[in-house]
C-alpha cells in the first residue's frame, strides 16, 4: 500500500520513508493539504487544546488515527468526527494496547472494553456514553 511520510525533521522523515518504501512528503507544517484514505497522527500535535492545522483534508472516506493519549478528545478527533471520518483516539489505542499486552502476558483474551472502562474510571479520559 503506497503511503507518504510527513515529518518536521526532513532527514529523519526521508530515512523513515526510505526504510519502509514510502514517499517523503515534506513537513506537516507546510500548510499544504493532502488527500488520503488514512491519516495517522503520531506527533505531539493535539496534546493541548490549541487549534492545530493538520496536513490532510478531513472527509467521510478518511480513517483518522490519533495516537495522542490525553484526557478528553483532541481537536483532530473532534474535527474528524464532525467531517464524518472514521476515528480512533489515542485512548482507544491505549486500551487496545493494554488488552493485547494482557493477552501476551497471561495468554488470556480480555474484552478491550474492560481497559476502556478502567481508563474512564480513573479519569484518564472523558466518560463514555
């Protein structure tokens, strides 16, 4: 599957792209908007509540994966949902990682909702409805 890597550090971005056979698309801060089907945010953008200009056009056919673990929802998650994108938040990633780690260590499958509820109970994220 062809993909494009955006990175603030051009050298690291080019090396990462070359290692995985991807194109290097420049800085995510360039102001250019890209089209795509999957957008993975693996940067600190979104940890604060300040507005963030993301380098992709948010739309119904886009899958948005935001790796930011923070209380509440990031601007990207909120804007992605508003645009009709399929969204996976950082807290959902954290819950899924917990469930996978538990399965690897105990050899028992556990429902990921157990970890989601633990995050909610401990006020690490906004309560689920």
